[in-house]
């Protein structure tokens, strides 16, 4: 009976430990947030904001397969 009580106590402590570790995860936020987009004549622009560094990036993509995505930035905000 004493062995069973000890085993149940250890199992409960291990379960609580796993639960506590799972709750301690870090802040999971996207690195950048999309803030707007526009397109015309097969060319699309999207603007992204990085709140950690207070910077803005703009990316351009074309309609052709050989027209790769190009990103410019960062532009610092005051």
C-alpha cells in the first residue's frame, strides 16, 4: 500500500512538472506584421511593420515566374 501511494505521488508530481514547463513558453509573435497591400497591372506591393525595431519594409512581386519577390527597407520610424 505504501508503494502504491508513493508511485501515485511521484506520478502526480511528474504530471505537474510537465504541465508547469508547458505553461512557461515564451512570447510567440510574428516578426513583422503586414500593414497594407496594393496591386496594379500584375505588380503587387505589400508593406510590413516590425514593432520591435519600429521599421517598415516594402516587398514587390511581379506576375512572371522569373520576376522574384524583392523587398526594400528598413525605413526607421520616429
